[in-house]
C-alpha cells in the first residue's frame, strides 16, 4: 500500500510530463467542437472528437490563460494564440509536421526541441529548430548558435491570410513548403527526429494568430493513455442544463436529476432515482439514460423492476464499505462516496469494495472542488490525478464520477486536471 501511495504521489505531480518510448502513431487535431469557456477556454476539451483518438493534451507555457483558446466564437474550429506558446504533451517521433497558420499582424512559430521543459521561445538555447512565419509571407529558420536564415516574402497568403505549412526534417536538411512554394534549407546543425517536442506560438500585433488542421507523421503518446480499456467512463454530478452543456466535451457519463435528462446525449446520463415524479419525467427520454443512481438495496430492487433493461448504479458512503457490506443483485455498478481521502484510506476502500463485490463493475467518486477546510484548488487538482492513477492498479473500477459543487472558474487548476483526466479515460488505450 505504501509503495502504491508513493507512486500515486509522484504521478499526481508529473502526470502530463515526458512519455516513454513506445509504438508511434500519426497525429492530427482539427480543433473542432471544443466548449470554449472559462477557465480553460477549450484547449483540452473534446479531444477524442478533435483528434480521433483523443489523448494528446496541450500545456500553456506563456501568456495569459485566455491568450490560448480553442473554438472561440471569434475563431471557430481554430487554436487561437495571442502572445502565447503552447506545448503538445507528447513528442513527435516522425519527420513531418504540417498545419494551417494565420499569423495575423504578427508572426506564428513552430518550435521543435528535444526537451519537454523548453519555454518554446524561438530564441531559446535548448531548441533544435524554430520555423517563424510572418503575416507578409516572410519565413525565418532559427537554430541556436547559427545565423538565422531569412526568406522575405517567401509565399503569398491565401485570401483569408492563412498559409498551409509543411516542414520535413531529413538529417541536416529542412524541406519547407508554404502554400505550394517549396524550398530545401541547409541546416547548420542536424536535428534528430526520433523524439521532438512541438511548441506552437504567436507574437506581435494586436490580433490572435491561428492554427488549424495540425498534423504529424508520427507521435508517441503512450504515457498519456490508459493502461486498460475497461476504464471508460468520466463525468460529473451536474446540477443545471448549462453545466451539462459545458462538460459535454470531456465527459461521457454524467449524473443528473430526472428533469435534466432531456438534455443528455444518447445513453450518456445516470439519472438520480429520487423525487415524486422522476419516473414520469424520465420515461419519454429513456434512450438518453445509461443507468439510474440509487442509495440502497431497496431502491435498487424497485428501480430494476421498473426499468429492467437499464443499469443500476448503487452509491454508498465509504463508511458502509466494510466486512459486512454486500451489494444487491439488482445493482450492476457499485461505487462509494467519501470526501477528502488520503492515499491510504482510498486504497483501503477500493480494496475492500473489490473483495465484497467480486462480480460487478465499480466506480470512484472524487470531489470536484474543495469541500474540506484544508483543501485548496491545488490539492483537489492532485485528487483528480490520484483517483485516475489508482484505477490503473484496480482495473475493475471502470469510471470516475466527479461529485460536489462544480465551480471551474473558481478552481482553474482542478478544471484543467479534469479535462486532462478525461482525455486519458476517453482516449483509446494503446
């Protein structure tokens, strides 16, 4: 137990850093469909639909939070960057990167580095190469310790001011294509392509630069992916229709009251079986119901009798998970809820529930905002990662339902962590 707790603590601190070597795969991001809202502005929302597999997150490295946004009203279907740099959280392992860049009034940059800890600035000394594209079509290739190579008005922009850019590295040669204008550039220093971190940036001007249709010939995202495909659900306790809409891009199973079920996607909601007329409210929308949530065995039997084709989720207080606990046959899923757990208490409860319920799929319910006096945004952020990491050791836990008040604007670190956890859970296992 102690060893696992140490591993979890380290994972919580470094979760998004430095994947290991493993089988590479092509990568693309359309930047479509993200919910653009404070405090995360869509950067890591809707990744599965944007990327097809959906596990590669981004990290803001400079600029204000709002300086890096995805799918904003002003720039739908685009990554928009003010004076900001973002890093992809998995390394490119191929030779070719392409994207549609719109520098606006400033310049856009693609920076490649063997370091995951670079600032991503074009003048940084730990980069391998920086490609800089200016709004007038001028291009600059920068390497540390080498004279910058500048090509004025290299290409003409498209009508909307954009440029389709492809960069290919082969030894000491950079093959560069911008809007069908191609040139091979001799590099002063060869750039190895086995493992390069990609930094996207924009600087200058009073308008945001745009990135669209980002593609890489090969990427290693193994450490950003779950180890077991049985972990497949992530969602929230949702109190309003607006909240339900806000989390749709990083959830696939949300717990709601019966009066909210009409806003759920097909088979995506766990409906609380409470209230005087909850059955009447839910029956016209049964296709949207994945399961019903109940607090005890009697309710499980009643709900299963009324809706035999739907799953039943039994959620009990952690204190009930003891040597005498049994789950009714009518419960398909079982979870426990207890706030402010440390590693040891969480593992004790997880182990005991597995022992007492050997034949059912299990759920964890981490708190989604500070609910105890000693908790902060940072500690609850770490809670999200701790619960995710623990599922890797207990593969019968198939889902995470985040409980408590949902307050992302007040707790931006936690909100960012929840999107990153969702990326792992909803992404494809490899």
